[in-house]
C-alpha cells in the first residue's frame, strides 16, 4: 500500500476522532478492500474498511446482454458492487438500527 494512501487513511481516522486508535490488519476478502480492527483508547472495537478508488473494474449494468458480460470479463460480471460502498453503508445502517 502506498504511503499516500496510508496518509489519506490516517487523515480520515483523525477527522473521525479515531486518530489515537490502535490499528490491526484483518484478513481480506476476494476484493481490493482492506480491513483493520480499530481499538480506541477507551477500549471500543471497530472495523475500518478501505476501498481504494478506481482499483476495481466497472461492473456490468444489470441489463447487459450475455455477450456484453462475456466481453466485459468475469470480474465485471461477478462483482456487481465493484468499488461502490453503498451496500456496506446500507448493511451498517441496518445493523445499527437494530442496536448492533
């Protein structure tokens, strides 16, 4: 990971009031996202997800034909979320609304 990206992450955490949190890398998934466990000075534990912009391919549109999907390649066809994080935000909002 570039030091430029690390600086962006550190600045984000600082602005969010988490600059003093301990950071420990977590196992990744099959994407370009990176995860860290944050432990705050008060002992709270949080998950930090980094989705670098413009790293993943553009997903196929839902209306893409089989030929268009084949031309776009497996990554574009199978990873419909691509670099968008709206699904993660929606899941977090759902869990938060239920007290988790």
